[in-house]
C-alpha cells in the first residue's frame, strides 16, 4: 500500500479546508441576502392627551446596513426623519433607536392638536423599493363642563355652589382654576371662597361661595390645565323681590330716570 508523503498531505488538507470554508461562507451570504426587512409587531394607533408626550413606534426586523428607516408625515409628505437624523425645525420632534432594538420611535414633546394625523414608517430596500406602514396619532383635548344651565340665578345671602367635571381626559389636570370674570378666585378664602378638586377617573372641582352678594354677579369660568374651559353666567337676586342685583353707575341711573319722565309725559298727553 502506497502512502503519500507528508509534504503532499498537508497542502491537500489545507485546500479541502479552504474549499469547505468558501462553500459555507457562500451559503451564509446567500441566506443573508434572502432575509428582507419586515415590520414587526407595533401599534398602528397612538392616542395621547394634548401637551403630553407622544411616542410613535415602528418595529423593523432583518434590517441590513444598506436599508434605511424614515418617518413621513402623510398630510403633506414631509420627511420627518431619515435614520437617526431629524428633518424639521420643530425642536419638539425627536427620533430614537437603540442598536440592540428593532424599534424606531418618532417622538413629539408637548403634543398639539395640529400634530394629529397619519405618519408613515418607511424602509428603503437595497433595490430602491420601499416598504411602509402607517401609524395614526390621535390627540385628545379634555373638555370642562359646569353642571348647570348657561345662567345660574340665586338669592342674595344663599350659598353659591358650582360643580365642574372634566370629560375626555386621559390624564388628570395639573390644576383647576376658577375665575370670576377675568380674576382667578381659587385663593379668595377671606371672601368666603373655597375650591375642592377631586382627581380620579373623572376629575371634578367644586366652587363654593358663602353669603351671595351683588358683587358675586358675573361670569364664572372653570379652567383646568390643558383643557377647553367652561363658563356660566351667575346672577344674584334680591331675597325679597326676586329682582336682579346689578351695579348701576350714576350715569345709567340718570338715563333711567329721564326715560321714566318721558314715558310719564307721553301717557299724560295721550290721556
């Protein structure tokens, strides 16, 4: 039995190893080339409250070096970001992505109603084709409601009590301010004013004013933070006659007296 010299065996073994390594590498490259970027699981609706922070998620798996992820605003096809770069002068807008994550996040700080709409997450393929998925941003503005009619009439000396509730709120308000006309009255405790606010699934605020007087007549507004305010007109009535208490200026009183004189003279002449 003939044996190959060792000087020939070693080169043959090295050649076989190189051939096997080349075949394996070629197969691995073929597998990688067959993997195309795909969208993973992420919500297609993001609902947030005005003035809060909105996060729009786009999960992309099998992303290759020659692929690019972009965010587009659908209403005007404005490019919000390409990769990690933001293309807007609005400093409220950010894009974030961690190397160990498949999630590309478009972020809006202090979100506004005008930010609402559809945003597209796009992936540019190596052949120039584009894959996209849409995410709808829904911005909610809470609304204050005063539990009364548009006009609230109360007798002089009575307790004024107004209740305001907050509808469509996703988050509790930072504060609820009450105004009489243009003046905030939450802290007018020395004038008999108390405000009690209860935060929960539905925030409510109660305004109490002891011993209603003519000076309390006016427009009252419940104004929670980041919400649409509600207003009501309040009138203090005379406790005996039921007449409306208003503060007349001397000029207006003179006009009323003159008008009464003209009416009396007209009635006398007509008679």
